[in-house]
C-alpha cells in the first residue's frame, strides 16, 4: 500500500531571466559535456533551436496570457510524470515485499529439512570427489603423455644432433686429410729443394775453389801453379778417403741395389773431385801463360760437360738428376764468365755497401764501371737510376722505376753465390708462407675435431639417458614423478634367525598348558617338571621324548589361549 506523508508546501519560484538563462545553459551543457563555453552563449544556442533570442524574451513571454497557459500545460505534464513515478515506487515496494516473503518461505523449508540438505551436500561432495579423482587421473595420463612427447622430442633432437656431429666429424676428417696431403706435398717439395740445394752446393764449391785461387789480384801465374800443387795433394787425400768409404758402403749393398743406384752423392762428389784433380794435373802438362787462359779452360770444360748432358737421354741419366746437373753447370759457367769479365776489366766487383772489391768472396754485384754512379742502396735492396737523373730530384715514380730496373737486371749483375743464396732464401720464405696457413688450419681442424668428439660423447650420454626415461615412462604406473623416475636401491632382506631354544621360554609355555584344576596325574606331572633343570640342556631327542610323556599325563585338557605377549626373543 502507498504510504502518504505530509510534506511542506512548496514555495513559488520566481522565473527571472537569469534563472532561465542558467537552466538553458545547463541543458545545453548536458548535451555537450566537453564544451568550454559560458552560460550566456550556451543559453542562446539552446534558444536558437526554438526561434528565440535570449532568456529575457522567454521571461516576458511567460508573463503574458499565452505564457500562463504554457506554464499550466507544463505543470499538468509534471503532475502526470510525478503520478507515474509514484506508481512505479508502489509497485517496487510490493515486489520487494513478495521477494521477502518468498525468501522467508525458502528458509523455512530449508530449516525443516536439514537432513535432506545434509544428504544433498553429501551427494554433491561425492560428485566433487569423483570429479576430482577423474580429473587427477586424466591429468596424470595427460602428464604421462606430455612427458612421453617431451622425451621423444629429446630423443629425436639428440639423434639429429649426433647425426650432425658425425657429419661434421667426417667433414673435418676429410678436410684434415686434405691439409695433411698438402703438407706432405710441401714436405716432399722441401726435401726436393734440399736435395737440389746439396747438388748446387757441390757445384758452387767447385766454382769457389777457382774463384778463391790466386788469379784475380794481378798475382803472377807461378802462384797459381803452386796453388795447383797444393790442391793436388789435398784432392788426392780426399779422393782416397772417399773411395775407401764408398767401397765399404757398396760392399754391403746387394746386387739389385747396386744396379738401381745410378749416382749417389758420394759418387758425384768423387766424380767432381776427380775432374778437379785432373784439371790441376793438366796445369803441369801444359802450364798456362795467364790467369785468363786458366779461366778460359774452365769455361771450355764446363761447356763440354753441358753438351754431353744435353745429348744424353733419360735412359742414361734420370730427368731430375740431369736437370740438377745442368743447372749446377750453368751456375759454374756463369761464375767463370763473370770471372773472365773481371779479368778483362770489363766489369768491377762491388760489395753489399756498393764499395769496389777485388775478391769474389766479398763481392755482391758485378757491373760495368761506367754505370757505377747509377747504383744506389735503397733500404734492404738496391736501385738503378735512369740516365741523367739526380737522386735529390727523383719523384716517387722515378724511385719505383729505379727499383724495377734493378729487379729486371738482377740476374745479370748479381754475383753467382749471392744471387743463388738470395733466391734460395726466397724459395724457403715462400715455402714457409705456404706452410704456416696450412699448419694453422690443421691445428684448428684438430681442435674442432676434439670439440666435436667431446660434444658427441655428451649427446650420446644424453640420448642413452633419454631412452632410459622413455622405457620407464612406457611402463604402466599410477603416477609418474621425478622421484619415481630415479633408480631405487634394492632392499636387502635381513636373514631370519631361528628361534632360540631356551628353558626360560619353555617353562611359561608349559605352565599355560596346565589348567587351574589339577589333573589326575598331578604327582607324576610334577615329577616330570622337576626333571627340567635350567643349568642342563637336553638333547633334542630326549627333549621330544620328555614332551610326549608329559602330554600323555595330561588327558582331556582344553586348549588354552596363549598370551600374545609370549614371543620368541631374538
């Protein structure tokens, strides 16, 4: 039911232009909440929609007869709206009252049937427990399935990693073999270079013997004759020693080895010493008249040997030995030609500091004396200046051209010994430059190969562990945990001890067999009991016989209840 209450009588409101302007502005601001305009502007904007200009005009209109009718109409509408609101309030109050009554009835029913509610709760709890159990089982199965998937993925990953490591290992071994082959090829090349160097050294020694002879310092030819006499004695002794040594070596060789050996280093040494000895001995048969004549004979001897080798074929002398011999003879020919030019005053000798010398052992360059001013030392090398060029006026291009001039004429102006040893050092440096990157690459491959092998061992251990986990997960289990996956020690069962036979344990057992009422054979039974002495131990057969006789004297005795505390003591 609606509840009426007395309310104070409302006071009439004065409809002034300012009050109306504020109302209109509030209405417009509600429609546009983000506006920052002031009230007059908003009120004007609101009234413009109805064809009005300002609030004052509205206030004047309301004071007229039409305005009064308008106010009456507005009041009537407000009264109707208030009546609708009051009806809604009454309906809400009735609805709330109905809900309270229903709630009261529901609580009454619940209070009257607590047993039913308790039973319902039990059923619900059972359903919840069953659901939890099913969920737990499903989750365990899901965990097991996921664990299997993870282990399978790990096994596959380990297998792929091992396969990749094996492929990399094989690739590294192949690359290492290639590097080893290249290094072996370089070693063979170095051995060939060393053999060639030994061969060339013999020819240079042959050349130096004559370049150091007293022929180039304006000595009389008689000094060379004396020098030849000394060389004959020395060479004869060397040849005798070498031949004896060679004979001892060849005597131990088989016939097949003797046929295969064409010319050993000792044979070559003997041959060259013999040629040198023959040359010095010829000087006494036909004494030379000048130093130049001696050098001319040496040139002729070398050229004859060159012609002989060039006419020979590979069946007589192997290609490698023939090429080495030809190169050595050309070195001698070039050295003797330089000596001839020096004797004829066509060339002069300069040492490494570009100072004139008369000794081939100190000489580095042999040049035209008219061109000496063009030679300059430039760092560790030399340059040949172009004609009509002053050193203090040379540009960078001029210095480069001078260096190129020296490199172009180097083989013609360098003495034989200096040129050969410089070229040999360049070959050794080039060989070392080719060897060092290969050694570095080899060490890198070895280190990487060891690393790959170590990684492979780790992956194999991991794969073995993953397979063991896979086998464990495949077994049917209620619940799989990390603890259950770890190996468990086998429990050791303690050996069972046989119960000890003791009279102190036997007596209580016998006493419990005796009933409270004395049997007919009580006297005989007491005698049997007196036979038992704690200090004496009966034999098993006597003890068994004693028990049988005691049992016969206790007929019709009900089976007693043994005390559970009577146990064998360990």
